[in-house]
C-alpha cells in the first residue's frame, strides 16, 4: 500500500461521501501529501466501486494506520489525532454545513438531520462500527406493561458520581482551551493526548429563547440520531422557567426530534453538569410508550391534559397546543417542586441553602401537541443511603453505580463495558453449578457480583451457556427495573401515593 494510493482512495471517498467538489480534488490531494509528509504523487489504480459502497471509513482507516507505521509519520498514541485531522480536512467547513442543512430544512427537516447525521458517520466522528458492537436487548415488564431497553456500552468508560461532582465544583481555568468537551470551541480542535480530537465534528447554529446555541451529534450514539444541543456559553446546567421555552423553540425548529434536559444537580443529573446542554434525537424512548395512570384537571389551565404516568419513577405528563398555558404550568411545577417538602417520603427541598429538588424535563410533539414529561428528582443523602436516597441503592452497584440521567430515567439503560467480560466469567461459574470461594476475595474481579452469583446458583441447575446467559439477562433486567424504582421520589406504597397527591394538590390539580 503506497501513500499515493491511499490519498487517491481518500479523495474518491470524500467525493462520494463527504460532498467534495471535483474542482477541489487537486487542492486536497496536495493537502494530503503534506499531511503524509510526501512530495511525490503517482497515479495508481484503485477499486472505485469498493470505495463507493463503503458505509463507514473503517477500511481506509486501517490502510492509513499501515502507512503511518511503515513511514514512521507519527507515534502510535497520536494515530487517532492524525486520522481525525485527515477526515476533518475532507469534511465541508462549518459554514457550508450550516448553509446546506438550513437549505435542506426549508423543505424537509428529517432530510436535513439525516444529511448531518450521515456526514458525522462517514467522516468518522460517530464511530458506527464500534457502536454496533454494543450489547442490546429489551425487557418486557408484564406487571406494569412497560418495556425497558438495556445496553452494555463498550465505547464509553464508567464514571463515578464523585468524578461528576468534581467537574461541577472545579474552579474555572481561563487558560484551559476548550473549557470542556461540550464547548463550541471543540469544533475543528486538533486535540491532544488528554483532550479528544474534534477536527471532524460539525455543528448547526441555533437560537433558543434568544440565546446562541448549537446542535451536534453524540459520538456515542445511544440511539438513532442521538443529538446534543449545547449553549455556546460555558455555564452550568440550570433548570428554571426558561428551560421549557428553550425546549419548545428547539421542537418548533426540529419537530421530528424529542429534546430533554438532565437534572442540574449531582447524583440525579447527567455526567457533565458544568455546561448547559440538552439531549434529543429521532427515537421513541420507553417512557414515551407508558400510559397515564391517573388524569387530573386544572381550572387554571383548562386547555391542558395533565396526569401522572404509569412509570417506575415519579413523572408528570402534560400536553396541549397553547404555549402560554404550557409555559405557565411548567413554571408552576418547577417552582412548587423546588420548595416542596414531605418528610414521610424523605423529601426535603433544601439543607440550609443547598437545593435538593430538581426536575428532568423532556418534550416532544404528539399528535400535533406539545407533550412535556417532567420527572421529579431529589438528590438527598442520609446515613442509610450515603450515595443518594433516590439514587441506585448499593445492592445494585455491581450492575450500575453511575447517576441515572435523562436517558436512563426514561428507560434506556447504558451499562458499563466491564459487564460484558464479567458476565462471561459468571456464565462459566453457573455452568459449573458450584460457588467458587475465591470470589469472596475482595481483589477478585467478581467480588462485587458475589451475591448475584449465589442468587443465580439457587435458581436452577445450568446445562448450557445459553441458559446461563439468559438467566443473567433476566436478573440484570429486574435490577434495572428496581433501580428506576429507587429513583422514584414517591414510591408506589400508600405513603408515597399520599405524598404525590399532596404535591399535585399544591399545583391546584383535581382528579378527573
């Protein structure tokens, strides 16, 4: 494989998949020669049909890696930065992307989104091949008639709540550039060994509630067209009366997507709390398929349909077409919840001046109406639950210990990559039908799973790996359901339901 041949393949790939103009091919050939530190180009035969049929650039990337090693062009730990730089060079510049997106959106919003999403896959920003290796399954809960989606994500490392909280309290370093992974300044950033390369990221400018925002796609793509909508100003997450307005502004622009915000407090929030952002996409999360458990009426907001959902955590849904009523009711819910106390349910809104109550708001269009989903959250801790009263309880930490953010609160679980390896080891133990005492050693990688293993061994005798695997999947699914129950501020028992009714009455709601 020669440098000239790889360059010709890259130019051909860019012309088919990255909208490279024929008039620009010579310019970019010479740009690539400079990148590869080569002064000579020899025109060689390539398989153009193969390049044309590529859905992802993986084959080309492997060829680039060979060239880099054979010619000693860069160190191995700088390979990804180099390759990202190549695809960033071949991707249209941000102004062109924005112009094309908005031009397509004039007639078809879905096609505009697919234009940018496909570009983000073809230019190796979304690493589709790696994402396709994630383990996915669906769990049908016969009792509640809800479904959960469970994935073991192999491309994103596990984060502890302590790490997440450190980000929020970290002193702003004016010299750090970009300030964080979400900052607008990442677009076109070459990257370092400690900050991901972002030469190939492209974003779309937005205006939400009169502020400058932008949209990009998530490199982890937890679901179809998983997008992130980000404030251009680096400022902390905050849920207030302006949040629903911003969400509606986004849906008015891209009604084919849902949009939502993680809660703005540690434990119950997302993994990045120091930069205001939303998440959305072209996907129906499990909560969207849940039904109303109870409907309520409001004399103050007569046009709205309001109710609580038949869901695991404590969620209010309200829908309608009257924006003024929607915004006023949303403001009332946010204000009431931020100061709501109900000690019987362990709900205290504040410890001194430290707030605990916050909302995870989500919005999408349903049958022409705006449909808001407000999940009530509280991040209090106590002696019994030092990691969070309404957080994953410690007995489930072996499966999931991270905060339950927007996506998981709505029923799509993102489990850590370690589980794929650990579950394989557990399958072998189950097949032996005997508990291994070495698991009791705290240094054993399966120590965290010892109770789970004992429980599974008590279920039955295992005769095949498939049987053991299925039992592990069922166990994990039930754990995920229980985790969502943990996050409910109002439990399904009598006290919990009395607490929920008390809160709803403060909103002026009456049962229909």
